[in-house]
C-alpha cells in the first residue's frame, strides 16, 4: 500500500483505502454476464 499519497480524514483507518479493484467485483460482473447470456440462450 502506498503511504503518504494523501492525508486521510480522522476516523478512517489506513486499511480501508483500496487502490485496486476488489476480486468480488470481477465475480459479480461475471455472474451478471453469465445470467444475461443464459436469458438470451434460453428464449
């Protein structure tokens, strides 16, 4: 994690700063695309 990038407001710990896309975001996109594909195939 890069430090001293910018000052955090009071009450926000350093662990809550994300600089990369979370893996669950990719999982949710994959589920959404797969559900649309299934809807189109099963018509």
